[in-house]
C-alpha cells in the first residue's frame, strides 16, 4: 500500500495532482489524515476528505510494510508532519523495508530532520535547504535517489510548479516508466 499523509495546512496541488496520477495508474493509495477527523483543510482553505485517519492507519494491516510514503508540502502542513508520530513510524517502516519515501516543497525538511537524506541527492522549496541534513547535492526540480533494490529510494521535488513531474516520477517507480509515459500522453503533458 502507498500512503500519503495529509496534515492541516498541506499544499493541495502537491497532494492531489500526484494522487490523481497514482490512481490513474491503478496503484493502491490511501490518504491518511493527521488527527482523528478524515477531513483536512489545506493551506488554501480547500477541505479534502482522506481515506483514513492516522488512528485508523495504526490498525491498517499494510502500515508495517508500506510500498511508499508520500508527504506533500505546504505550511503549516509540513510542520504538523514533522511532529507527528504516525508519520515518523510510517517513514521508519518504509525505510526499514527498503520502500520509497517521497516529499515535495517544504516536506523534504521532514526527511532531512529524521535522517533519511544522509548521503542522498535532494531538492526542496527554496529556503528550506538548511533542513536537508546530510543531503550531498541540493537542487533540481524532481530528484530520485536510490531504489528499493539498494536499500530504499527517496524522491524529492521543489514545489507546486513541479507537482505533475513529481507525480509522474512516482508512477514511474511504483508502476513503470511505460505507465508514466502513457499517463503523460493521456493528460496532454509536454
């Protein structure tokens, strides 16, 4: 199962565009609301109903072995993600199982603070580079480093302007490059 965590104040496009693309690829994705209510309000006042709450995530049979964990950015959403125990546990489970960890905009800060970027190439929203603890190269729009075959992979992206590319990169690694190409053509992306 792929889990995308939504915290109050998340950047809506950074969550919903990749989520849409992952579901177009017929991948099993659950959105997880931080807290005990399924409806989470994004940074631009758009309410989104998640599939499960974080309390339900703890009981989800796939929580211990995620295929991927995705963190959209936005403020104060990223701050909420950084202080959430379920997010910490999900990232630890993904890392322990060599799964994909992905974050966009300010959210790579969470990966850096928790040690998942040591020795990795990464990117983030300008101004958050100081939080990418241990990243060896910082820059670019969407950066993929590593793979499940080599101890886990990390995908980071700069911000809302590259949400489509971030989503297509996720489809590429979680489904196939061919599926990502087919979706790119179907949505008329350049």
